[in-house]
């Protein structure tokens, strides 16, 4: 193990160079924002690098949403178990580039962390895979398959559509879904629970045109005021989600999330309360949570003294394991319709939905991983929930009911993934690459044959 750790450590300068190359590709899978060639370049980069570590039959698989996934195989010894490695090369858009302290697509080191869009989510995990395999120096004791998709961040379901149509191609005994991370830098963890999601767009119409607020305000119905009233009913004064028909009392039975650490991780301002009547873990991982993602209304600068005839909001509802996302979406729609005041006209569009996920832990793959984390970090893994959604996990679970699905990676809370100033701790790439290499060695001894 010491020799393997030394080899991983010696590879870190190459990790820095490679990750900088990959981050420089603005692989946002939305051609309205960035040229498609950026994603094409990233896909080819991934394909070429995995060819260098012995993968065969590498190819770009087209998916139904127009993106391409990198697929490849690396046969192991006869009778060895098969492990599927997953990551994605597409990234979130940088959002407000003025909020970035460093250029989003130029990897920059600041105070020991590497900043840039995708450094953690999920290009850092691609480098984790590569570094583990480079450190093993061709001595890989299991059979490997690789799938690195190109549209995960857009939620367009390309790989979710691909998997059921290519079940034998991707079949594996263990699946490493590397798009999550540890509890903190240096605190190894696996994610055993994911919330699902149910999004809607609600639109309120009250007038056929803007009307002067001085001449008509007070009697004329205001669509924006109606929408604000409706949205306010989605939470109580403590911040609990209060959608009628959804249980908001469930509790989390795993490792607790310390409130003081959460306040720091979430960048909560001094003096501002945390939300909800349960623990932080309850609120994040066991209960439904509603968030208003955006509102269409006039901005402050440029607004006129006019009553708004129409207003819209995009609403994200996260649902915990045990809650049906479609029924939750139905409940959200019914709640909004019932909360509408003044007989305003309400139309609601269903957006994406995805089921929650709970991993089956305790099998030989998890045992092999626990030992690998103990060797790499000095302690075995803790079990976390994840407030985000990865619909692909349920697709994998349905397609391969006997496979062990493990969610892990380099994305600890300080990474600020999906926000400006995303970063990764190089030590997490180093330690998690060692974990992956050790896991492959351990699993070869205990996995199915």
C-alpha cells in the first residue's frame, strides 16, 4: 500500500496539468451558451486519456439528447469481477462570471485549492479514475468498463435513456458512480441516500396588459402579488416545507451533520437562522424541501409604476427516499392552485422529475471500499445523505438489481459545485485515487466470480 500511495503522490503534478487542460474546455452541454465543440473536445480528451491506460473498444456513444458518452472496456483476468466506472465531462455554466475570484475556465491555485468550473464536479473525478489506473501501472486485477457522459448537468436524460437499451454492454458487478464526495476534506464517506426531484413552472395571469399603479392599484388584481402570496404558503415561519399531502416529519438515521459545520459549509451569514423544525440532517436528507429557483418579473432597475399582468416562477421540490416524485409533483401543483388568491388564472407546467435513491450497503464491494478508505485515510467511511438528485442511480438499480452501486468522489462541501468559485482540494483527488486503486485490488479478492 505504501508503494501504491507513493506512486499516486508522484502522479499529482500530472493530475494538475491534466485537470487544467480539461477545465479549459467550457463543456457546458447547451449550445445556446457555449459552442458544441467544447463538449466534443472534452469527450475526445477523455477518450484519448483512457486509451493511454489500456482501455479498448473506446468510442463515442450517441445518446438520445444529442450528447455523446465515452465508452470503453479493459478486460481483467479470467473470472475476475467487473467494475463500471462512471463520471461526466459536462459542467454547469459559470453563472455570474463577475462573482468568480478567478477565471472560471482557467484552473487557478489559491490557498492550496484548485479553482475553476468542473475542478470537482465532475472533472476532478475523471482525474481520480485516471490517477488510480496510472498508479496501478497496468496491474488491474478486475475487468473494467467506462462510461463518461456529456449531458448530466442539463438533466436531459441522455444516459438514463441509453442504459436500458444497452444493458449487457454496461453490465457490471459493482458500479462506482463518482459524482459525490466526502463529508469534509480528509473525512471519507459514501453517499447512501439521494433525494429525488419534482420541478414545476407556475404562471399567474390577472390582467391583459400592464396598468398604471396610481390609476388602478388597490383594486386591480396584481399577478406578481398573487404569485408572491402563493409562494409564501410553501413554507411555515420556521422554514419547514408545507406542501399539503407531503410528510415533513421524517428523521435521518445516519451520521448527523453538525449545525456549526453546516453553517460554514453553506456560507450562512452571521445571525441568520437555519431552517426547519428538525436537525440539519433531517432537513437535508429525510424531508421534502422546496426552493424557488427563479421568478419572471421586472428587475428593480428599469421597472415602471405599473401593475404586473403576468408573473411566473420556477419551483424545485426535492423529495426524500420513500416519497414518490410524481405524487409529490401532483401535491405541489394542487397546493399552488388552491393557494391562488382573487381567482387569478393559474397555469402550471410540469418540468423534470426524478426518483430518490437509497443504496444497498454492506456487500463485498462496500467491504472492500471500507478497507480501502481505512488504508488511505486511516479510518473507514461514514454514511451520508445527499440533497441532490442523480436519476441515473435508479436506472442502474433497475437494470442491474444484483450490482452494488457506490456513490463516492472528490466533491466535499467546500467545493461550491454549481456555484461561482468552484474548487477542489488536490489532497482529495490524491487520497480518493488511492482509495479507488486499493478498492480494485481488494474487490478482486472478494467480488463475485
